[in-house]
């Protein structure tokens, strides 16, 4: 038998044995790579899922971190569930009848998703997801060995008639959904549907994982109550995060759960990594309990409203053949239908890339076959409104170029 760890003819370590040892499991990181790769500075990014630095509370973050660092207990251990004060702040933020004991601090929303998927559903199980949905959730579910089954949504979010069917045919015991400013479409589930979705999940004996990532990303209008607020039997496991309204590196979020599932989530945190780094938790407390945080959120709402309207208006003028699913009242994105076959979205993304504009191709947001050609266009990651309109101008050039190449 050949020695296992030999060198290749080029002198590199021969790791080919690992292919057999690792077997057929795969953690597909393409989505996360797409979400996180910083674009070259010359690129106008309509692809990102975080705020441009000019919209982040950079000064307040710095001040919060230095106040946190001066606390004598900053480097002590933290409780597994997270700091009590931080948990109370998240309990209040959720606007539901929950208290600090129901809250588990997480390392942002992605950690909350991964923990919840792994803790609630056994590998191999089906889970229901909106179609389309946040592609990072699909990646996390698949990495946990789960099988995401799509349930169609319309302009008002998930369709209750099809949801009941999906539970019945799959036997799923978990629905992942975003009732408020859904990523990518911006849809908001109306009150009547919220009640129906809760009732249907209850009848199926299933959990709902409510991803309320946009709780602090409203554009100034009224915010719907989370599903959690109408949950009286522990059906809803709720998550939210500070990364979107503050900064991607303020990796602090929360899971809120009641009953045995809450114990399981805490046990998962403990076994995975004991607890989250205390200095960052202290910094989050310092940031969000000051009056400057509320000022930041008010300013952010105005900026997002302006940017959203500007992007929608520029698209209507420059590329009228594209259809917006809505002009959302919250969140960071527009969801745009492109005429033509599925491949047209990729072709536009490639042509846009050649003009230094990054967009996000819609097919990755579907758990199965996409229902059409879509792009997700973000309005929060550009430096300013001028860059946003220049981005649309270049996109319009890219579509014209493709059309003339086709004819
Ligand atoms: C719907 C949704 N949930 C969760 C996340 C995870 O965000 P983070 O881990 O940065 O809090 C994202 C990020 O794009 C998202 O769009």
C-alpha cells in the first residue's frame, strides 16, 4: 500500500486520501461567500446585505466598545444564555410578552439560524421554507442535513392554503419564515394571514422559526407585531440581530423561545462554545441603551426610505421592463422580475459585473426550481444616492447591450 501522506510530484502535500475520509457530506459555502465578499472599491454594490459604512453608527460603536473595555468585569465569563441586561433589551425589542429568561444571545442572525435548525430538526428531516427565501438560511439548513421544501409566497407573504398542504404532504415539523419585510421580496404578512399561519403550524404540531431580521430596519411607518406576540404555546422560535441596523461585525443577535426547545437551544450553545465573548455583549449593551441609538435608528429609517424610493424611481425610468414585487416599507432590498428565461438574470449580472456593478441573482433564493428570472437589488450598501442612480444607469446599459447582442 502506498504511504498515505506522500508528496505529489510537485512537492505539495498529497491530501487526496481526505476525499474518501470526508465522504459525501458537503457544507456549501458559496452563498455565504457571495454575501460576504467585499466588492472591489471600484464596484458599485447593489448586492450587499449590510449598511454602507456611512450609514453605520461608527462613532457610537467605537464609544460603546471603549466604555465596555473599561468595565472591570469585561473579560469575565458570561452566562451561557448571555448577559442579563442584553437579554432584557432584546425581550423589550421583540415587543411580545416575553422576558429576559426566554432570550438566548447569539452571534448574529446566522448563528441563531444554524443553532435553531440543528436543535429543532433531526438530520434528514424536511423543513418548510418560503419560496423564495434568504439564501443563507437555505445554506444553514442544508449544512444541518435538513431538506428545505419550498412553499410559494405572493405579494402578501406565505400562502396559508398551500402551507397546510405542505405540512400534510411532507410531515415537516418546522417552518422557517420572515413575516416582516421578507428577504428578498420585502413582503409583509397581513394580520389575518399571521393568525392562519400560526393556526396551521399548531395543527401540524410544528414549530415556526420567525426570522425578524428587519425589526429595526423599518422605513418610518408602523411596524407589524411579530408572530411571537400572538404565540401562547411556544410554537414560535424567534430570532433577530443587531448586525443589520448597526454593523456586520456587531455579531450579536438573539433567539427567543419558550418550553423544552429553549432548553435544547441553551444546551446547544453550551456544548458548542460555552458562551459568547463578553466584551462584544457589553459593547452591544452600551450601544443600544443610549439615546444616540434611537437617534441613529430614526436617521437610518429616513435614509433607507429615501434610498428605496430613489432606487425604485430610477429603475422605473431607466429599465421600465423590469417589474418590482413591491416598494417595501422596510428592509434593504428590492426584488425585481426580469423578462425572459431564467438565464437572463445571470446574463445581466455578468454584464453588470463587467461594468463594475454587483447584483444578486435570484435563483439562489429558491429551494428548488426558480419561478422566473429575478435579481435582488440592495439600496443600503452604496455610498450615497448618486452611486445608486449611477448603478442603475450602468444596469440599464448592460441590459441594452444584451438586447442588442441578442437581435
Ligand atoms: C433574513 C436574514 N436572516 C439572517 C441573516 C444573518 O445576518 P447576521 O448573521 O449578519 O445577523 C441575514 C443576513 O443577510 C438575513 O438576510
